């Protein structure tokens, strides 16, 4: 259901808005986790390393899709908060057409760049063939990836985080079933998990599209546009989306670039280290989900309230979100310290001190202590993004990423592979300071996306 985020207690509102997003993203991450679990347990460590080495390239496509869809979310949220329903519908149609076309272009480009990128990353020859197979199949479903991210962003912009959760639950269960069928029954190896992901994500995108179209038809335009049909495509809507989406895309793409640079460093320590790192990052990514979703919730909440002219509620929501990420971060850190070996055991077998399991545990125990810094960074950036303050958002994000890569490569000469996980909280801390200072200054209130 469509939900107005401009009324009600911010803490309660944000918690119950973010909760389905957290659960939804847990199911989404279940895709990748099941892929890795099935590959690691039924195919072998080399296959797991192949999927892990492919991840930075996969994330490049995800980064572009997520960045552009965030532009849609912010603009649609502000239009919804301002009650400009006709213009909101036009923006939704424009976003779906534009990002669908971009998805098709990425699908074609992915087939061409997969092999050169894997070679550039220094992928081990033992896992090169499997990595290439996984990437080419994944890019074959890029149009579904872009449509899914756009549709999910639109639902969130309308204050509905429950509908995407339902779709993702069905999609995740489908993905699990297909993983087991393709890998264990049909012995398709890495290709099997790639096809399972493509089919499940495609199904989710198609169903989500038809449900959204049915919902939009029922929404009445504001007076005096009650009987006016919204345009299917409008350049003014493209420009608004681009104002937020392009900087978000650049930021996400640089995240991907930093991951590639980090993967190059990771690959230099050998395939056993890569397998341990891959397994740890799967758990790490899952642990980050609550904070990432509170950030996305903060963006939609901020945008709706700015559209409604209620900037004072944004600060209240920011404080409430900081409290929530603090609590969630502490709980997740405790879980990782208590059950870390069991979680990694889903992907890896126990071994000696130099095994993949040992490397994974070192990563998780170091990084998880600083999840609260990551939460503060994400929530602050969510507010800046929702307000359309993209200059400050980019500064905070880029300082985090550049510091992470710089520290990793510098420290690697002194402390070896441990530099990879110590660089992560340092980057979070630097980025969080930038976003906090910008929010405290109040300058984010000066940005305007809509004409009243």
C-alpha cells in the first residue's frame, strides 16, 4: 500500500518502513549466498573463488542500476510528498522506459567487457573459465536487473516497502530451488547458479511491473489534472532523475571500481585467500543490510518531507535512524563474534591456520566491530541524497572509498593481507565525519528539485 511518510512519529514510521526493506534485501542476498553455498559445497573451492572473482564486475552493473534508480526514488518521493500525482506518474513511466533501454545496452556491453575485465583483475587461470561463464550469463539478464531496481525504488518512493518484500520472497525461493536443480540434478556447475539467478530475477521484475501499473491506474491525479492523461516520456523528468541519478551512479560505479582494485589486491594473495575473502564478504554484505536499508528509508523519508515542506521532520528522522543503526550494529557484531565460524561453515570447510576459513574469520572479526561507523555513514548519506544535496553526498562517499583503497595498498606493504580488512572501517569513519558535518551545518536544506 502507498504510505505517506510526512505524518506520524519518525522513529516508529522509519522502523516499520525500513523493516520490510531489510527483510527484502535479506532475501535478495539469499540469492548470492545460496549461489555460493551450492557452488562451494557441491562444486568446490575453485568454483567458489570463480564466483567471488566475478563479483566486482557484477557489482559494476548493479552499481549503475542502483545509482540511476535512486534518482527515480528521490524525485518520485518529492513529487508524491508535494501531491503532484500527474507529474509523478509521468516520471515513473519515463524512468521505466529510460532504465529499461540502459539495461539492454549494458546487456550487450557486458558480453564484450567480461573477459578483458577479468584479465585486468588478475583472475587466476584455474578459475578464469568459470568466472567468464558466470559473468556472461549474468549480463544476459541485465535488463531485468535494471527494471527490478527501478521498480523497487518506485515502490519505496510511494512509501510501500511491503510489496517488494513479497516479490523477493517468491523470487528467492525460486532461485534456491533452481540452484539445487541445476547444480545437483543437472550438474551445470557455475553456469547453473547464474541461470537460476537470471530466471528468478526476471520473474520478479515482470510481476512487479504489472502490479505497479495496476496500482498507478487507480491513483487519481490532483486537481485540476483529474482527467489529464500523463505523458509516457518527458525530458524534464529525465533531467530531474539525472540530477540525482547520475551522481549516484558515478558514486556507485566508483564503489565498483574500488572493489575491483581491492579484488586485484585480494587476488595477489592466491586462490585460497580469495575463497576465504569471498565467503567473509558474503556474510559481511548480509550484515550490512539493515544499515543500508535504513539509509534507503531515510532517503525516501527525507524526499517526501522536503516535497511536503516539512524540513524539521527530516532532522527528527535522522536522529531516530542513528539510534536504530546503533542498536542493530551492536546486535549484529555480537552475532558474528558468537557464530562466525558457523556462518563461514556454510561456505567453507574448517582447516589449518592458513586456510580459507582462517582468513575469513580474521576479516569478519575486524570489520564487524566497526559496523556502527558504517551505519552512521549510510544514514547521513541517505539524508543528503534524499535532500538532493548530491555534492555533499559525493564528497562523503568518495572520501570513504578513496581512503579505503589508499590505506589497503599502503598498509599491505607493512602488515600484509590484514590491510584489506583494516582499510574498511577507516574509510567508513572518514566518510561519516563528512556527512555529519554537512548535516549539522543545515546547508542541505538549500537544494530544490521541484518547482512549487
